[in-house]
């Protein structure tokens, strides 16, 4: 069982000055960073659009149910690796020189990458322009790799080129993560989890059953439920600002430590410099009553909730957005589903970069929570869930999950328990 590195192997940030823009990558223990000059950040929207086409092709190839044919999975990975390398080369001013330096530096900074039982490398991406780049799907561990996948081992080697598989990539949500607790607290040997859903999706029902069958989880929800008022932006903002409020609006003894969404999100990207785009969550009851909640309205209501000092002092929960398109980012506006949780200083947010098949998302989250409840960090649990989906179904779709916040976050120790579903992604 591999554990993640205790400190980042590589820290990535973007800077600007009189000599232009640059990425700076610093390896652990290095006195000087590796500077990589980049073009003006306004170029990012254009290159993101081109990369998005390749991501869409890969996603479409991975969406079939069951186990993927080996060659189909491998071809999609090869297409994505090519697109990631092209994206990075288009961003870099001196692509040939910078890619060569970066390839050598990654080998030096992550020596345990191919060691067993070596540590899982950690890539820490600081707030700002550096987070616009999709580091999970840029083949930093195989920038010059080229080859056709013909075997299962070959598929795993191809997947290992991507930090999304071979490393833990954490995007900092706030600048002072050291001031936040690395523990998701438990009370009476239980972890409190708040569950918001769109009940029509079978995967959402599967996730609800999984949570209900875990005696170490104190479940709040599902929300919305038949007969209860449908939540609006003000309700979601109130839950976010004050984990100490229950679903009924009363104060609770055990503030929720995880806020899990199993729903749909629609995302319309920005269309021109004066258009910020639009993002909205869709929730629904088992009776079919539904509500669409625009993210911008959540943020607007959230600002009003911050005035209460008591709410600001509570540790904000981990958020798992197991929904369609939740990781969509517009580089020019920072408008996305993640933004309210960023502003709210939640300790972590897990989001997806594209629309995912409902049953694959369900299998992924089951494996993630299985690992998290058994003592793994959030980063390690994501790592294991991604590899489990690849090995059990030959499906690389785990690459599309991103982590914002603290990868070292973990559940406070729970009593030793035996779980019957040791391989939940196979269900």
C-alpha cells in the first residue's frame, strides 16, 4: 500500500514581471526553481478550447459501460497524451528547451515514481494562473513517450505518464492551508456526511445506499427529500457557511465533515470577454420535484452568510462534487462550480473535468470512500480509486477527477472494522 509523500515533491506557481510571464517549478530541496517562460495568460482560453476537443474525444471513448477494450482505452490515452503535450508546448515560449529541461527535472524530483513500495509523488499547484493548466492530463512523466498499447502492462505504463495517475495533484484553495486542520473529525466513532442528490440517477441511489450501510457514517440527507422545501441558493449557501446547521435549520451537535453532491451540473462556457458563462447544479427528489441552482447565485448568498463570526471560525468540510462538468474552468474569469467553495475556504474540493457516466462515477466514489474510511488521505484515496477503475474496467476515466485543497486531509482514526466490499469498483 503506497502512501503519499509527506511534503510536495514539486511546487508549481505562475509569476509575472518586466520580462513577461513564467511558470516556476521547484523541487523539494532545490535552492533555485526551474523557470519556464510562458505566453500571456490570455492565450490560455484558445489552447484550452483545442485541448477540450481531445478531452471530449477521450471521454466519449471511455463512456461505454463495463470493461473497455484494451486497444480503445490505449488509443484514447495516446490521443490525450499527445493533446496534453501540444497544449504545454503552445503555452511555453521556448518549447523545445523548456520541455527537455522539464522532462529531466521530473525524473529527478520524483525518484520514487517507479519504486515499490515508493511514495506517491505530490504536485502542489499554487493559486493563480498555474491552476489553469490541466496538470493531471499533461504527460509530465512521459513527455517524449510514443508507442501503441498492446498489453495490460502497456496500458498501465501509458497511464503512468500522467500525474493524474502517478501522483497526487493538489491545487491550493487558500494560501495558508497550514492553518487548517488536516483531520475530518469524528464523534462517537462516526463521520458526519451531508448528502445532496438528483434522485433520478441510479448512481446517486447507489451512493446513498453505500452511505446508509456504513455504520461509521452519520448520514444527513438525502437532500432534497419528498415533502421538504426544495433548497435554493440561500439554503446551499447557509449549509456551506455554517456546517453546524442541520438540514432543518437547527444547530446540530456534530457538524458535517463532508458535503457530497451526487447530481447533474450544466455548464455553459464564456462566450466573449463580457460573458462569464454560467454554471448550475440540478437537484431532485424521488418524487421528481427538481430545482436548478446557479452557482453565481450561491456565491452571492454566501457573501451575506459570512457576516456571522461564529460561522467563519468553523472548519469547512471536504466537498465531493460527483457531478457532470464540475471542474469546468474559464481561465479568464475563474467562474466555475468550484469557485464558491474556494471563496468559502473549504479544506478540499473534489470535482470532475467533464460529464461522467453515472455508474462509473458511482463506482469511483465507492472506492474513494472505502479507502478514506480505512485510514488513507484524500490524495491516497483518489489515487487508489483511479487505479482501481483502470485495473478493474480498463477505464482511464479517473483522470478526470481533480483535487482542490489539502491532499493530506484524512478522517480521524475510527475503530478497526472489516468491510465486505473490499473491491467496490467491480460492482
